[in-house]
C-alpha cells in the first residue's frame, strides 16, 4: 500500500511537471529586437529574434549596395516585423488569409507592418524579402515605375541568400523557372502595359516569372542595365511602354523572346553587404501584458473601423482584465473599443492612461486617434471628435517630429474644417508623406490636397507611384479617379468599390 501511494505520488508529480512544461512551451517568452530600420517581434529564444533582425538589416544593406544613392539614408519609419508560427499565427493578425500564405506586408496610416511564418524558412524569406524590396523602392524611389518592373525588381532580389561571406544575389526561385518552361508566355506588349490586377488569373504566374527573368537579364550586364534605366525613364515621361523598351534595347518583342529563351546561365553576384554587429541590436523580453497582446495590437491597427468581430472583442476584454496595470494591455483594449466596441469605454481607459502617462507618445497618439475612430463611427459627431483629437496629436508630434503618425492624423483631423486645406495643412501632409512615402493613404491625401490648391502637375507627380503600384488596390483606384477629374466623393466611392470587389486573382506566392 505504501509503495502504491508513493507510485501514485510520483505519477502525480510527473503529470504536474508535464503540465507545467506544456504550459511553458505554449507561453514561451516574446522578444523585441530593434535596429535603425526594423523592429522584430518573435516568440522563443532571444537569439532567434536577434538573428532575424540582423538578417533583415543585411538584406537592406545589400539593396543599398546596389543603389549607392541610398547608402547614407536612414528611413524615419521603421518596419515592424512579426515572426509567427504558421498560418494560424498569421491569421491572428490578418483573419481570412488563404492557406499556404507564408507572410504579408501592409503600410497603413498607423505604421508599416510585415509578418512571416517561421515554418518553411526559405519560403518565408522569399515572401518577406519580396515585400521589403517593394517597400525599399517606395521609400527611396517614389516615382512612376512600370508595374512589371516593380514586380521584377522584387522578384530579382527576393532570392538573395545571406552567407558568412556576403549576400548572394541573382539566384532563382524554382517555381518561377518551372512556369517559364511549362506555361505559355504573355505577349511582351501586355506585360509592359498591364499591372497584375489587369492580368487574368491563369496568366499571373507567367507575369511574375517573365518579370523576374527580364529583370535578371537586364541587371546581369552593365550595358543592359543602362538600357533598362533609359526605358524606364522614357515610360515615366509618358512614352508607350513597349515602344520605349524596344527603342532602348534595339530588340523587337520576338527578338526579346528569343534572347530570354536562350538566357540559361544566370550570373550571380556576391555582395559584401555587412549587417550590424549582433551585439549592437537592442533586444528586450516583452512584459507579460505586451506578450499577451502583441499580435492583437497588430491586428487592430490593420482592422476596418466599425467592423465588429464579437468573439475577438470579447476575448480582448476578458484577457485584459488580468492586466489592469499594464499600459500596453490597456491601450490594446482601448483600441479594440474604439475600433469595434464601446467608444465610451475606450475613452475611460485612455483618460486613466493619460493621467498616468501624460508624456508617453503612444498614449497621446491613441487618445487622439481614438477620437478620430469614434468620429468615423459617429458621422454626426465627426467634426467635434476630430477637433477634440487635435491637442493630443499635436503634443504627440512635439515628442517625436520624425514620427509620421501624429503628423498625418493631425492633418486628417483638420480635414473637417471649411478652410481645409490651408497652406499649413498642405505642408503637414507633404511632410507626413516625406516621412513615410510607402503609406498609400498618406500619399493619396497629399495628392488630393495639391489638387484642391490647383497644383495639378505636383499632384500627378505625387500620385503616380500609387497609380502604377501593382498592389495599389483601392488607393490606386482613388488616385486614378482624382487624376481623371472626378470629385473627392466620387473618387472615394471608386476606392470603396475596388476594396469591396472580390480580388481578381490570388497573389502568386513563390513556392519554397
């Protein structure tokens, strides 16, 4: 009997230990690693998060080595990257993502966000490198590049391999090569003139693959690179795309096809792009409240205002009760109330937070944007809400004049005034655009303000990168409508119609 009791006690202890171990595995530590260009969040070992930040910074250094004019530039707006475990983790930030997606990127008026799954590291790297290449282009060269080149540029650099000796550039993605050998090719006239959104779904993989191959071919020889620059400059000035490319290269569409079908030996480069010393990367463990809500916060800054997800909202409310004194947890709860819950509850939370943290930028920013979110949900009170937002937004901007978020929000809060846009309003919008040129909402508002001031040529220049963005979506539709002379309300309606329409095709995600 005594032996049986001891055995039962031993089994109980082992079960308890197993449960503790399982709980520890389910709630591993979250860490935050920061460089001068990225902020990376990840669950697990500190070294993993630090190494990923170093990888991204090294990839950025390689891009700058290819584009020397950018070497001395430090972007004002950092990309916040979330490392998650598979599609379930991605869907915690973006519900409804298709199975098989390995990552995504979103530049919103509340920050630039990317996420990647730690499953299938090579595929995740391809996706994240592809999207960051788009971001790099928009941040450093916000001009009207043709859509095929925007995609070809990203496809060319996404296969970069970071090694101890440097960064290997010029490799290929097997899926793209398979498509080139096994699928019909698009006419070059169509590739040069159309975006991915204007291309039939069954031809999308050919579009991406040909864009990659052509970019690789043009980048692999200095003479051809100069020809590419000449063609893109001519297209940006309004020349017909196919004609501009033929005049720059001397190749007809049939000759270009023959050249590229013979292009089998792919030159690769080893770029001596040094990433940061890992010891210089700032890493900290997230507190319990921040770790609990880090993905919820990312979801909420990308959520549509007023679109209620009751299960999610109830979950945030329930879990936030465990962290009544944690500022991050309480701000996340307040944001959830402003976006989809009880506005008065959000205001009550932020009143306490402002009293406790009167000089905290994130607290001031949310107090101001919370009023604006409330105004979007309550049209009759919009002017009063937007006016109430401005004092705290102005104070937030005074704390950090390189942060575009309070600056842009302040300009939007001014938009309810009859005299908007004043010269100062326009100055604020253009400064916000300069700080975050990848944020399309920002760019469209600046372009609209320029049109209202009668500066049509400047508006066309500002809006051109959005119009030509192959992933421009609703903002591209809105920008096109504005440049076509349609009213602000008509342009907004076209943007909404584009956003609500079923996507013409799934994005062609590279295979691992």
